[in-house]
C-alpha cells in the first residue's frame, strides 16, 4: 500500500501502515511525503486506522500539510 501511494518520509521499519496492521493500533498525525504521478513530492499528514473485522484491511486518510 505504501509503495502504491508513493508514501515516504518514515524510517525503515516504522512504516505506519505496517505498524497499524500488525499491532491493530491507530497511527495518527504521521508526517509523510506523497509522490504524485508527475514525480513531485508533496507533504501530507497520514492517519491510519486498522479494520477490526474478519477481513482486516486498513483505512487511510491523507491531508495536505503546509
């Protein structure tokens, strides 16, 4: 998921999506970089919410950061 969206700005094993899924915890206010299809880096805030149902999954909210 992180690769698909081009998210970066976190250190190695501190991938907020992986942590949210593995531990079942919310990760709020993560300062990240989003790579656009044009290749530009945009600063964003990411909120990651794990799904607590049988299917698992992850809800991600991205908002621009000034």
